[in-house]
C-alpha cells in the first residue's frame, strides 16, 4: 500500500508540471445559498461494460432529479463526465480538471487503482467521492474519509464465498485474481474469512492487469498441478471470460472442478446482449454472485425505462447501473439537506500551498471546498429508498443489509440457487423475509438449491485431487527391530511388508483416485524408531505421511492429522504368572471382598430387626422375653441365607420386606456359589503383580519397549521415576528380564507395552500374562500433514475395510496365532465387589425404610386416636407421653390375634378325612390353645 501511495504522489507531482493555466479562479470563490446549479463530476471508464451502463444510469438520474422540484427546490445538478479509461494517471488529471469548475462532489471513480490515487486529492480538497463500482474493502478505512462507497463492500462478497465453502464442506481454495488493489485486498479479506471457518487459500495465482492469453495459460497450468479444485476467480469483466475460455481449453471445466466467480461475471452476463453461445459454453457449471436488489417500485419503473434509455445500444442493466442511478439521488438528497442547514458553495486556497515558494506548478490555485465536511456528513445521514432498496449507511460507512444472489450458469442461461445476506447467511428465501426475525447463522438453517457443477454433474465435487505434478507421496515407514509382523523391511526388497502396510495399501485401493507414493524406511533395523520423531518429520516437511504402528496421542495430534484408528490398542501390564490350584483353608471367604462381607452381614441384621418391628404386635413368634426376642432376630436373620427360617410373617409390610430380601439373598447366594466353585476347582494363573496399581505402590523396575510412547506416558502422566524404567527391544529381552525378576540386574517386575504387541508376544509364551485392566485407550492411525484431505478420505476407506471384513482378514493373516498350550488356565479373577450388588442393597434398604415409615405412621395414628383425650385431661409430660407410646407399641394387638385364630380354625376345618368327633376334639384343642395364649400374654403384660 505504501508503494502505491508513493506512485500516486509521483503522478501528482508529474501532473503539476503541466498544471500551469488549469486553474482559472482566484483565492476565494463564494456562491450564495441555493444556487441555480451545482457542479458535479463523474469519472467513468466508458470503454467498459460497467462504464457504459453507468453513463446511461447517471444521465437518467440527473434528468429525474432536475425534473423533480421537490428535491433541490429549483437548483439544477450539472454533471460533467470524464473518461479515466481505467488509468490512475488519467484519473488524477480528470480530478484536477473538476477542481477548476468548483465541483462539490465526484461520482466515481469506477476503478480501484484510480480510487486509491484520487482519494488522496479528495482528502486534501475535501471533495466527496461517491463510487458506485469500487468494492475494495481497504478503501473503507479512516485513511480515506472522503471516499463514499455507494455499492456493496467486497468484504461481504468474500464472506458469502467463505460461507459457501463451509456449506459444501471444502477446506482449501485456489484464488485467481488481478494483481492490483482490487484483487489483492479482496483475496486478503477472503483468506481472513476462510481462516475463521478453519479453511484456507492453498494457492494464490495473480494475473497482470491486462493479461494475454499466454499469461492466462501459464497461470492456469500451474493451478492445474495443485491438489485443490475449488477456484475463486476475482478479476474484471473485460477479460474475465477469457480466463474461463482458457480453462475450458485446458480441460479445467470438467468434472471435479468448482469455479466461483465474483460479481464481475453476473455483471458481464446481465449486460452482454446477446450472449454468444461459445462464451456460455465456457461458463457451464460456474457459480457467481450478483448484488441483490429487492423488487422496489423505483426499480420496476427504472427497469421498464431501460430499453428506451439505451435505444440503439444493446446493453443490459446490471447491479452497478442501479447503484450509479442511486448515487445521483443520494447526492441530491445530501445537497438538499446541506442547503437546508445553511451550507454555502464556497472554495478557498490551502494556506499550506500559498506559503510555499512560487514556481511553475501553480499549487496556489488548488481550492478547498469549504462545505465539504458538512456535505459529507449529510451524505452519510441520508435515509432513502432507491432502485437498490433501502439506502442507508451503517456506522462503519457500509450500506445496510448487504446481500447477494448466488447464480449457477446452466445451458443457455442462469439459475438462482439461493441468496446470501449478512443477516441470515445462505438461504433459498429472499433476505427481506428474515429481517423481522433475530439473526440465525447456525448450520442447519443454511441451505441452497441443487447445483449443476462443471462436467454437467449434480454430485458435489470432493474439492481436491492428488496433485498431478509428477511428485510421489513420500511416506516414512519405521524400520522395526522387533514385532516385525507389523512392519518389516528385507535387504532383498525395498518394499515394506506387514500388517500396517497391507492395511494402508488396501485402503488406498478404495480411493476413487490414484496416488503415486514411495516408502522410505526410517531406522537401522536394530532399534525401534520413535513414533513421535516419525510424526515430527511431517511437521518439518521432510515427509508427506507416516505409515506404521503409530499410536495416536495428544502430543502427536498437535503435529499432524491422523486417520481413524485401524486397530485398537492400549497400555497393559505383563508379568510372570504361575499355575496353581487354590488350597487355602480360608478359600471360602475369597468370593467376596471385605466390604461385601460387611455390608451383607449388616443387611442380615437390619432386615431381621425391621421384620421383628413389623411383626412384634401381631405375631406371637416375635414376642416374649427380651432375650428370646434377640435370639429370634438373630436366628431369623441368618437363617434366611439358607431359606430355613421357621417363623411365619403375618403383617403385609413384613411379608413385603421379606420377599424383597429373599430375592436379594437368592442373587447373593448364587453368585457366591459360582465364584467359590471357580476358586476351588479351576486352575489359576497367579501373580504378585495385580496391575498398574501394584507397580505404582512399589519401587520395582519396569520394562517398556524401546521407542514406544509408553516411556513418556509413565513419566509424564503416572509420574514414575525414570530410573525405574528399563528399555527392551526384542521379545527375547522381555523374556529374559521378566524371568530375572526385579531383584536381579537387568530384571523387571513387569513389562508395560501396548496390547497389540503383547497379544502377539503372549501367544507362544505361557509363563507370562496380562494382569489387571488396560489402563489407556488408544489406537493406531496413519499420519498426514495438518488439514490434509487424504486423512479424511483414508478414514472413510478404513471404515469400508472394516464393514466388508477385509480389515479382520488382514489381521488374521499377520497376527492370528495358536493360543497358549495351558488350556483351562486363567488369570486369577478379582473378588466380587459391593458395586456389583449395590442396586440390590439400595432396593432392599429402600423397602425397609418405606415399610418402617408406613408402620410408625399407623402407630402414631392409632395412638393419637386412643389416648388423646386421656393424656390431654391429665396434662402428662413429654416423657410420660413417650413412655405411654412405647407401651402402646409393645402391646399385643387383639384384633389380629382373633384373626389369626379364625385363620387357624379354617385351616383345621379344611383337613380332609376327619370325622365330626375328631373335628370337635380339634376345636376344643384350638380353644384351649387360645386360652393358654391369652394367659401367656397377660402374664407378659403384667
């Protein structure tokens, strides 16, 4: 930008040499309020499509303004047009020519480079520039306060493209752009917006301002050699179609490519009448943006007049023409407000220039518009409805409600597939339908109609291919020393083999495109290379991928992207084991751990006590002297273990509690029996190491595989001292160290390694076994550079391998081994723990609690009903009331006793085969039993 500014100043100084005689005014010019006419300049590139359309639109707008006395109250607007011809140098000349005519504002310029150059003059002379075609976002900065953009900012157009890239789930794009302020600043904005959505511009291809076909061809050939197929074309409409023509010639408009053109293409299509079929053929499947203008009454009237305005010239109206028309009306409304506020059209010399030594440049004749700042404020304060809809500025000096139509070029014309607005994002509905609702840019609400892509396909392109630049994918492969079933190299063959290699090649065969690649062994074959060091070679750019037994860890994902794991793994503890039968005389206690025994015993007592409370008033078997009742509780409780309790339960609540408890006892008894049977009869593999917990508690040496991430995990995560860790390479080293034990030099108490290695190691070594649980959950994957699409495509291919069974077949080919010969032996199982039965105990405890609450509620109700009057009249104390209540609870409930006698009588009457005399005898016996029972109860109460 500083280089451009220097060039602009150089142009200005060069022009001043020829400026002698340009200025025709003295030191100060003052025109009274509401003059007969105001001078306005217009800088256009009349040899371009946009310039031709803008010329007609501006002339029509000036005529409409001057014919409407309500706008300027009789003041006429006189617009002088000059052709800058897309030249910054000529733009400065035309701007200075306007200054000699007391110009209050300039409509234009049309070109970004010219706008940058002229904006410096406008700032000094305080003359507003109203540009209907310059979309460069850099011109919205505070550096150019007198630049007024009367069209949409490119920042919003690039936001629309970024949303489209995100919507179609692409991650990289290529930018082809004109190498000037418009192209560079627009693409810079696109890069920032893509970065916010975790995408990027992978390749930038600038084109010179007026490229030849050879220039375009050279650039497009370089683009075709890259991997991305999403191309954003940000150029000028004058030669933009030539880029598409060359792309079609080179085969870059076929299946797999995506072309997104900025609004230059929609302007070209709208204004070129008729559009040649050869040109349309070069655009098939291209997406482009068109600045959205709602269907207002002003727009309908202007569109209906357009054919008459362009009689003799076959040129269509485009969005820039509408903004050019509204720019004139914007200035008219601002001038009207300017005059209403007492503004005068007056000019004065720049004191800084008059103080300079006189010379041939005649700088003292450059006049400053005294009312420029007031007019500028009125311009930004206008609120009107024009042909482009609501015309009003935001505090950032952009037009409100920026929106675009998204156009798909198909067949002989175009088809709108949706809209984009800064309020609602992508939608198939017009933006104004969302302005009354809060903004909602969430992904489920973003939608577009289907697209016919280049190659006449409706299937969304993947967005990338492997670059066709003759280079091979450089793949680093570990040259392992041990466990070569996973990856191995031989001297006679440079191609690696093994489980990991077969998985990789099988996944590659499922990709819809070919990938040239070459393997490079890393390591000397005597020591296992570090997986972290291998992944680091991707970050440094030394290799393009790593294939092998690479564990996916958090630290490594910061350096590269990984595919989905193709094998699950995790760290396990391997220790020596010995085969034994359990001959411990206390083996019957082993099925349960201590906590389980304690809780079970406690629940026996709790349930027995609860049943006694519920049955005490009703059931004679739960009454008697305190010693007898205590024995009854203990006997009843523990006899339920064997379902040998002889006491009957009478109350409903007692029976409910007992049924639930017997179910719990059934489950516990069955589990105990099964576990004890296993302990006493099955051959065991016992080890002094029970898992990682044992190793954390003691200080014994621990073995690990050299080169494995296990060392990092044990030190950094488990905080094990590095002096305890012993590196091991070959499986034979594992055997030697484990057999030596922790008390001999070079020996270890256990080895910690990944399950995939250990399962292969233990398949033929029965003296060792995995003890405890796997204490990490990881997997192996293939590593690629960050944001590489290969990682995504290979992940999909790995899923297909898993679904069709090929992944398992490859596993069986390399890793399936005969099991250990000690059949029937298994590692000593853990005891049954309380958590396995916690739900049962909670249910049983809850039932006991509910039953007690119901029981005591009933007791309180009966006690209150029976003793309320007597206790109130006697004025008993609290202790007396409590003693009376306990006595009441301990009393035998007679109603229930008679109910029990009737039940016993009915049971006796149902006895078959007895004669009447026998029945009478039994009834006398029952009566005697009842009398004895009442006598016994009376004695107890006494």
